């Protein structure tokens, strides 16, 4: 899974990712990597990549939800395979995506009927 953050936030987000990984809060994630420097150094964002060994789609999606929740990530997350990462010319940039799940603030509130 790939999470993109402004470079100014990367240090704190990296600390958060390492702590959550240490406490096993990311499910089957086995490694985390951060990148802020690349060929395009003017890019404003860095990325934290969460690696998963081979897993079924349901496991990958559940792990993505755990990452999104633990990191309080509020943007779309993308997952791509190792092969997609290696193949820079691949027309398919990612395999899966997860949208943020917003809680209904009125889910547990009894509203008066009209």
C-alpha cells in the first residue's frame, strides 16, 4: 500500500508507521519503506510504502483498512504488486485502491421525528 504525504509531514508519519508496525497494528505488513527524494525533487510529496507478502485479495484489503485506520489516512490509498513496481511502463499503475471510510456522526444519535 502507498500513502502519500507532504514532505514536511514525512518525519512524523514515518515515526507513526514504525510504531504501528512494531506493535503489529498493520496485519500482515512485513516491511515499511519511506521515500522523499527522487528524480523529480520538486515534487511536494513523499511516500510510505507498506509491503505485504503474497496474500489473498481479502487479506490485502483488510490490511489496507488496518493501515488506513492506524495512520488516520484520509486520502485514497493504492496497492500495486512488486511486478507493477518493477515495470515502469506498465499501463496499469495499481491493482487495488481504498477510499477513506468516514464515520456517520449521527449513527448513534436518536433524531426527533418530524
